[in-house]
């Protein structure tokens, strides 16, 4: 791993440690502020819409003004939003600050394209999964520490601590070298890439995969706390286990082909949904929490699959389109989860497990030559 990737990895390690303090507890904190499960689902859905909307502009911005500059912009937004959530004392201002924080997702496309250009002899899968494993490693202890702090100080303080850690993360990423803006091929417009049908086949598949996998995720902390009577401190342990699962699966699956790894990650998420739905003993719930971390690994494996079929000068736009598809699935899943939870608290997990199995089968059969994967073997233009 070269100097710049090391700096990025350490920056992501710090960011993960700050974000890990509060992210897992957001549904519980919203409930403490007075939000209903349906309102929580809608708020998470709005945040996911923001997540969905920033990626194509972020990718285009990275292709036009530079990847480092776009990454720094995201970090500054994150600092301000975290302190905004700390300052909020009711649902509406907190939800607004939370939506602004979601805009930090604009880092994903430029960071993916930065890592792709700076990976040296590493494969794109190994470079990306290593960076995101560093982020997740930082987040591993966050829920445990956050849960312990929240027991005595309350959940609100976690946002102030997290925002302060983000400052140091931003300083580190500011030290990486600026990469030159890659020229697009002659005659290509910014959106010409999005008229490629092979790209769209991937995007549709990623949308349904993330919709299925994420459906059981947003309200799981509430389900465990309210239905399984898991106390906040133990809930933090489960949150840390999910991050630990992401680290382990990222490091292992990052060495396999992206498509095969994606299928394995889907299987792990399906298993986690059923365990969390029916599990009552702490070891079973802990195992389900560990396995659900694969949903993030599946997300990390989206960019390597897109990287194989796009020209280097349009990586930012292509990665942005892929992230848009991913977060479109998340945006749909969050309010649907809220509605299902109102009917029956275990329904989001049950439906997530069943739908993920169906999408897993579609992904497994998306082999080169199959319509879903047509174009995957085409040479990448430089």
C-alpha cells in the first residue's frame, strides 16, 4: 500500500471511530426525541434520498475539479453536520442535521476513483476493501464505547465527540497528493456512459440487492431493544460485532472476484436476517449481528464490478451512478421497514431474509454472457 492510500486508510480509520460512536444508535436516539417507528423510517428514508442524490454530482465533480478536493468537501460537511446533530434538541432539527450528514456520502465515488488510480499493483477489490476495512475497523469499538458513554452521559454527547474526531480525519486526508484530472475520451459527453445498457443492467441488480439486504437493517436496534429487551450497552456490543463482521468479510472477500464475493456477502446477510428475527439467546443475536456486517462489504464490492467495464476518465461518474443505485435501494427500504415494523416488529427482518435469497439467486446466475452481466468482459478503455 502506497503513502497516499495509507493516509486515506488512517483518515478513514479515524472517521469510522467517530461515526461508530453514534451511527448505530440513531434510531434509538430518534425514538428518545419522540419519533414513532414510522417517522423514524421516513426520516431514514429522507436521509437515504440525500445519499442517493449526491453520488452522480459528486462523481462528475471529482472528474472535473479533482478527487481530493471533493473528498475534503465531504469531510467538512460531515464535521458541521455532526455538531448540528449535537446541538439539536428535538426531532425536526435533528432530522435536518442528519440529512445534511448524509451528504457526506459524496465521498464514496471520488474516494473509490482515487483508490483505483492510486492502487499500484493491487487489484481494485483489494484496494477498496482495505480502505473500507480500515474505516470499519475504526468503527468496531464505537458502539461499545458509545453505549457505555450513553449509559451515563446520554446519547447526545456522542455527536460532539464524533464531530471532534472528524477534524483530525480531515487533516490527514488533506495531506494526500492531488491526482490529475483524467481527460475523457474524445467525443464523450458527461452522460454518454449512462446510455450504456450493460451499465444499467448492473445498476438495476445493485438496486434490488441493496433494497433486499437493507430492509432488515434500519430498525434492528429498536427491535432488539424493545422486543428482545437488549439493554443499550449490550446493543452497543452488537453494533460493534456488525462492524467487526464487515472488517473480516472485507479482508477475506476482497481477495476473491468481486461478483463471487458479492454473492457470498448476500448469503451472509440473508442468514443474519433470519437469526436476528428468530434468535432469543444472546449468542444467536450476536452471530446475526456479526453476519449483518456483510451488507457493508457487499456495498464495497459494487465499485470493483463497475470498474471492470468503464473508461478511467469517467470512473467518478460511473461510481456515482452505482452509489445512486445502491442508495436508491436504501431509500426505498427505510420507510418500507417502518411500515412493516408497525404491522409486526419482526416483518422487516423476515422479508429481508426472503428477498435477499431471491436476489442472491439472480446475482449468482448473472454470469458473463448472461443479459445481466453482458459487457462485463469488455476491455476497459484507458
